[in-house]
C-alpha cells in the first residue's frame, strides 16, 4: 500500500503517523525518551536518544506497511537549542522549550528599549523559552562551551544533519527562535548582536516545502513546527476557526495572512508557509496541572487511566464554577498572556464548604480560563472566532471539552486526537511533492460540542474575576518567589 508518513519529534516522544493516499490515518508508531532536570530551571534531553527514536519509528512503520513511504514530512517541538561541532555532534545536552534558566535574561530584554521592537521584528515573545535568551545565557555562563560551538541548532536541524550532512532550518522553526526576521526571511541583525553570534553559526533558512531524497530514494520534506502543523492537521486554517491543543502544556492558534501582534499578551506569529502565519499563544499548564492534582493533592502514585477516569467522573458531578472556587493554574510559571516565570498556582475563594471535588473541577476550569484568556487576546485582531478545533490527549475526556465550550462560549469540534502535528506534517508533504494542489482536509464525521448557555453565564462572571487575580497578586508572587530563592 502506498502511504505518506508524518513524523512529529516531540518533547516526550517521537510519533509517526501513516496516511493512505486518501489522506486517512491508517497506522501509527511512537517512541518515548526521558527528560532531565539536573538543576532548578534546567530542562534537558539527549539528542542521540531522539535520533534513535526517530529512526525506530521509520523502521517499524516500513516493516508494518511492507514498503517505504512515498514521502516523509517532519514536525518538531519548538525552541530547542543544541551546541554542536563541525561534524554535527552535540557538545552538551539539548535545552528544551521548558528550560527556564535564562528567565532573568528574558526579563532584561523585555524591559529594555529595544525589547518590543525585537518582538515585532521576529514574531517571537521575549521569554526564556526562546533560543535568543538561551544563547545569551550560554555566552554569559558557559563561555568555554559557547566558544567551542560550531553552530547552534534545534532538534530538527540535528536530525536533518544526521540524514543529509547539511545544516538547514525551515522558516517555521526559524521564526520561533527570536532570531529570525519574518519579513526579510533571514537572521535578524539586532538579535545576532545581542547573542554575540554570526549568521555562519546558524543554519541556512529554507522553505517549509524544502525536500531531499535519502540513500533509499525516500523524499523527506523538512516541514515546520509542531504548533503550525497542528493547525494544519486540525483543519484550522479557515477564517473563524482556531486550533486548541492540550497535552502537557497547551496553546491556542489561528491562521492569518500576516503576523498578529499584541504587545501586552505577546502573542506569537510563526510561519507555516509563504502565505500563512500561525498566530497565538502557549500556556505552560495543561495536562501537567492534572498530573499534579492527582499525585500531590489526591495522593495517587502510579497514575493509571482509571485514576483519570475517576477524576473526570467526579468533576462531571460537581457544579459548574466549583461553587465559587477559582484556580490560577500557573504551577510551572506561565507563558501567554502574562509571560511570568515567577508566577505560581493559587486557589482563590476557598471556604469550609469546598471539598476535593470542587478543587478538582476548579483546576480543570483554571486551565480553560487560561486558554480563554489567550483567545481573548487574539480575537479582537482578527475575525470573530466561532469554532475551536481541538486536539491532544485531553480530547478523550468529554467533560474537559464541555467545560472548554462553556467557558469560551464557542463550538468545540474534535477533529483529530493527539496526532494533529504528525498529520499536519504529512499534509504539508503531500502538497510539497505535488500529490495535491492544496493541503488536504481530514475526512469523516467530527464530534461537535455546543456551549451550555446557563453554564456560560456562570463562567463569564467568574472569568471576569479570574482576569483580575494575577495583576492583583503579581507583586506578592514575586516577593514570595524571592524569599523562596533566598531560603
């Protein structure tokens, strides 16, 4: 059988999804790898393990299908950084998007006179997640490593070099580094001056449709970032539709013919292709907040699907709005729309009548409030958003999607499960190699969930309180964070 393979190189795993030539998913393979945190703020991985997982996914899919794919499209997580030598060997562990050791540098740039100009030139929020801030941290704290490095690359560039012995970066991944000029499609001179590196120390930027054949004659299409391709894989490139993804973290994204800037919420604008930007905002706390709830509050040790099922059943039976309890879900700091690594989680409104079920539901509601706040930052600068196309592991919990619909007041449409980025990578490859003139759309029926008007009324009132909490607590959060660091 002829097929196209989409591969998403994620933070926790690499996943390959095979699509037949009707562009329907027919099989998938996944390989996991560990994340290391040797010091507070560090989030690192071994790129060799990711390369091995990538190859295992391809080999197993070829064995299952009995043939090589017509083409392979690539998606990968954003904001990673690897220092490599001339042979492409990693000189240190990879810094992932979640690495926050450069948060003080991000704050310094954000508060500088050029901070907002840099944001608008690159489309990337000023935050510790960006390779811009990571590079400055390396220069200031790891001088020997910084000086030895031939190039600074992402995980997809690392894999592409292992495949083809060339340093290339697609416009999509480049546009989320904080180093790339989205208008000129080249490396930004101001950003390079800040980091102390030259263009020669970065890969050559190429279109997301750039392709090359390997020794077996398989065409690899370089593709884009996981966020941009999740929009493509979720059929969220139409006006009035947004893509919403929740995994460990989460994001809201819309398609736009031009960048969308919000200097308060610092929404991102990343490139999908020559005609399309994917604009939106990421949140740090999605499924990770539920894991914290189950382990640290409810005392579950080895989490199972039964633990999650019981949690969702209890949430379903609890009143909308958690009887006046509101949760700020900033357990691992927050990105959009507050961009504050020193923020933290807060239960507000806690009284004697609240029990663990209220706490559980408020955590889920807090995640949805955070996503709704990103949506509210995007919507005034585009056409009214009527529909949320959702993907990620959370779609298996219907109560989660119902709460999302009730809080946002939008129709929630289940398009894909957790495979949207890999499917988007396959869709991009289909167009790039000429199998289709336009990007494919997913076939089959879609599950739609409408908001409950009574619940939406409750949530609208509570959301107005939610939005006031962080500004009121910000200074206190920072004071406490400083005390914790001193202690």
